[in-house]
C-alpha cells in the first residue's frame, strides 16, 4: 500500500468480448466517454491477484499503491498481496459513524480475521501529522484460506 503511480492508458487495455456484467455496462460506458481508464479483474467480485497480474503484464508495474476504501484494502490484505502499509495520521476527529474504516470485511466476500503488523517507521511530517509505515506479518495458520497464500505478500 505504497509505491509508484502510473497513468493507465485506455488504449492499452485489452478489448473484452461480451459483457457479463450487464448492470455495469452504463457505468463502464460513462468511464469510456470521460476517458477514464479501468481494469476488469474478476467476473462477479474483484480478484485482487488477477488485478495485480494484469497491471504487471499490461503496464509492467512492479509496485502499486492500493488507495481504495476499507473493503478494497481488506480484499488485497486478505489475499496476501500487501507487504507494507503506510498511514498518515492527522490530529483531527469528527466522530462521523458513516466514515469507512481502513479495513472492512464484508460477508460473503471475506471474513474478519486478525492481521499483525510490525512498525517500520514513525515520522512526524508537520503540524503534528504522523507518517506510520508497517510491514504486514504472515497470516496465522488458523486464519489462512485458499484466498490467502501461505506466507505470500508479494511486492505489490
């Protein structure tokens, strides 16, 4: 959850034959009209490993930053595809209960299980804002599933 950024070019994305997500077609059409790149990885739900494979194969990306919401972040973490987490902590709070969490498991897509992190760096940036970097520890054996490769975190 840190790394380099590259603009994904729409002309380099593979053309899809047929559209299995008919309800998604209007949204994809909107993205195309606005020239916004997107990547399809999975039939009905996101396949994080396939997404990273496509980013590597199509664009040569070796490291990516996952900057989504809690569900997307949890999907990549749960699949064993996160090796580092970078957090910027600001000294503000608003108490809004509708704000998403950093990691959110949503049934039936995934289950909640504890993950351990080890602090790599803690640095004050300015105005009491902190940068915290953590290494993701391997998932405990009792929490490993077929969607979380044993001991694999990749370099993504």
